[in-house]
């Protein structure tokens, strides 16, 4: 099958969580906040597929990361329409005790970054719906896509690399 079609299909079928139809005024309540790891599924096989070494995988499996998401917008445009460019600056801070990672970005812009396991990547974030943030990481040897779905009481993260999918719930 065509690679692009497969990726599009994967994006639609990976995360089975229904999207929430939010009013724009409510959106900042969902994105801005601190989330604590509650549970994970299939995380070690995901890290293995990314090429993370044994020692770092073991540390990652013991970590209970705290993720802080912030979206800062110019006062006059804090709730843009999804089809228009988003003037807001976003940041995602992941504190995993042994290491902390922070990335700042605007939707649709390519950002050079280093992952927590030290890989050099280029990342693009998009927001296809009010409560979903998609992160596409392109590396030298492997690419991965993360889907972050935000709800009133949690953030669900689905991670996909090659044919391996993992998921985590943060509350």
C-alpha cells in the first residue's frame, strides 16, 4: 500500500477515543495544565522499536512522568478558528525525574529537537480537532507519531512507530 495512505489510515484507527465537540471558549481549560501518568500499555515494545537502549528503557519503565502543557495566545486571538493559522505559542514540558524535556512551538512549524533518549529529530505539531494535538517526529533512522487527546479529567496519548503502538493515560 501507499505509505501516505497507510499513515492516514493508522492515524484514524489508532486512537479509538471519540473526539469531544468543544466550544472554543472552553479549549484552554483542556490544554493548559499538568498531567500525571496514570497507566501505560505496550510502552517497552514502543521504546524498543524506537531504538532506545536497554538501560534507558528500564529507567523509562520506572518513571512516572509529569507533563505540563501550556498554550499562550495574543490577547485578541486566544481562540482561533482551526482552519486559520494559530498565533499561539505552545510548550510541553515532560519531567521524568531523571530527565526533563521541554519543547516550545507554534502549530505547523518545524522544530529541531532532541528526544529524551538523545535522538536528533524534527517535529511538527498540528491540531486536527479542538481536543487533539498531533506530534510528528522525523528522525535519522525512525519516525514516530504521538496523538494527544485532551479531556476534562485526563490526557490520553497514543504513540505509533512502525507497526508498534503504545498508549498512556495521564490524569
